[in-house]
C-alpha cells in the first residue's frame, strides 16, 4: 500500500491531467476515497478511537489484545502503518514511549496527538518516571480522551465533523453512565475492605476515583518489566497479613504464579484476572474499554468482600 500522502499526490496529478471536475485533496475527507486511517498505539486508545470515528475511519491498532505494552517491540509492519496514517493517536508515557523511534523510522508526517497531555495525571510512584501512564483506569479521563480524539478527527476530516461530534457525544454518555455505575458498586463495599493488591501499579487512577486503598503490588513498579526481589515479596506478605487482605489480583497479560504463591502463604485468594495494561480478544470479558472497567469492578467487589457482595456490570 502506498503512503497516504503519496496516494493523494498521485490522485491530484491524475485529476489535473484528465481535467476531471470535482477532484481534489478533499476527496478522501468527503468520503469519495478511502476512510480516514487512524493508527493507535494501545488497545484502549484504539477502542476509544473506534467509538468516536465509527465506520468513517479505519483504526489500525499497533498492539494486539493481551499484549503487554511495556515490553512491546516495534515491528516492520508498524512502520508501514505509520507511513500510511492520516492521524496517529498515542496514550502517552511509558506504555508507548517506543512510538517515537517508530515514527522517526517511518518518516510519517501524519499529525500525532498524545492523550495524556490533556489529562491531569498522577505523579509517578518511583524515580525515573514522569507520571503514572495508566490514566484510562478512571472513566472520567476516558471522557477527556474521547473529546481529544473528536477534535483531532474534526481537524483531519472536516466534512464528517458532525458525525464525529455525534459519536463522541453518545459515547461520552455511555462512559459517564459507566462511571456512575462503578461508583455505586464500589460503594457497596465497606471502606475498610477496599484493599487492593495487584501485579503492578496500574490501577492508581481507579483507586483514587473510587476510594480504594492500594496496599501493595507484586512488582513494585509502574511497569511489568520490573522483577520483585525476595525482600519485596517478603515485605508484601507481611503487609497483606497485617492488613487482612482477602484477595490478590493478577493481571490478564501476566503469568500469575507469583500471585498464587503469595496467596497460598498469606491465606488470601487469587481474584479474577484484571484488565490492566491491555484489553482482551473479542470473545473475552474485556474486549472493549467499557467492558474492561465493568469486568474489573465485578472482580474487585467480589474479591474485596470474599464473595459476600456482588455487583455485576455490563460494559459495551
């Protein structure tokens, strides 16, 4: 496939040579040519973009479902996708910092929006990190991201701005309703039982939004690339026992063997796997952003209370 800008140039040259009226650089935006091609880094960003763009855009997600973004290695096909892009949407921070080199290698001139730039991010919990990059775990931040994507699509394709605006408005309503439903579910759990232990520090925004106490993480880091030391694990075991944590939550994209061992030693249970850094495949309970937040909430409420409280949410 030829790069989008080269394709546009060729179309313009043909139109000029044949003197065909109505041809021009706005043809693609007007829907005469291909749909707008949007390249997204993470699975969450790709899903948000699809909800705003609908059938008028083609979203190319660089990360596959259940892929760990922290450990991602750029492929040659990514360079081609970036070269063909009309718009590039990135999450921001550590989860897709690899994009800079990929863009340079692709030589793309497509506009790039970084969603974290529009969000009031949490400070990093460790040295060397700019900020906690897991902003999407708070649905209110997803609403902000949706508006950023809408604005970028409007600018890239003004002919279909009203469509993007309408899609964004509807999806914002969905996310706002989801946020309220999650808040109501977590409110069923006594404050003293909202004690969270996960694989790594990926749910800080969720915890802040819904009043959850992050007791500790198996990997004391914002990235899954770290490794827990024996001392870290021993300290976490003591913390879990002292706090009376009922469940430890592994993440969908990691092997839960360490979580299982810690649970066995402390008497806690291993809760249902959480969608932390990635969404899941189509047949999973976390195939979309909304589904991932809903599934996480159901799992957390059950784990926090040892099954005494249930709250089943449906994402879309």
